[in-house]
C-alpha cells in the first residue's frame, strides 16, 4: 500500500455530481434563504458575492441592526452595542438549551461550576460586560439586555420597565438604547 497511488473517491470529496457528470439528487444544494425568511426580514438583508459564482445572504434583521439601518442610532452607538453583545455572548451568559434526563433526579451539579467562568477569556468578557452594565445602571440595563442581547422587540423592552402603551414603550426603549449606545461608545473610545 505504501507508494501506491490511491484513487480518489469522487463521491466522498463533496462534489455535487455523480460519476457520469449528472447532478447528484442527494447532494444538498445551497439555494439561500426561503421566501418566508426573506419576507420576515422585511428588506433588512444584504446580498453579496462569494467570489465563486454564488451569493451570500446576510440577514440584518435583529432590532439593533434595524435601528441602525433606519438611522435611529449612529455607527458609533451601533458598534458599541455590538461590542456589548459580544462581551455578553463570549462571557457565557447566553441561555443554552439544556436537555432533561427523566431517569435521574433533577438537581444542581456543584462540580460543573454552574454560573462561574470556565476560562480566563470568559472571565475577561464577564469583567468587561459587568463594567459596562454597571455604567448603564439597572433600568437602562434591562432594556439593553432585552433588545441587544436577547433580541426582543422595543415594545417588549419598554413594557419591561413599566410603560403600558405601545408608543410609549417603544419611545422609552429607543431612548434608552440610544443613551446606552452613546455611553458605551464613550467608555470604549468608539467614534
């Protein structure tokens, strides 16, 4: 076997065709987002070129990106809010979907250090996030965490801080996001 030329198996290298050159019906073809996904994005997406004859669809329909595209927040505020989200995500604070084993007793596992940083990088991101959250304060922090980190609507975030009507809730949450973006940009020297 040593020194012998091994024939390459075309089917195992990911080529989307059969040996005779016909398209392989089993091979998954990337066709982009569905019509329903594009409709849900409401125009908040971009189509780029992958330099190989294909298209890259980038969905920018999270609440903060929508605010930036509508010119509600500036580029510096958008960058600062994205950095805040990055620290929150890399700190391991994002909720995970856990599984439940019905054959065992449900209890916490102190050996897994639940709630503590597992790496130095995670500890760094938690320090950065806590410093930023301390700067924002409790009320603004609720809105920013809800909209920027969890992806909730402005109305839901405004309702979480006590505003009853839809227009008031959206206006209050928008103002809180703009103020938070401005203060975080100042904190991190963005813009």
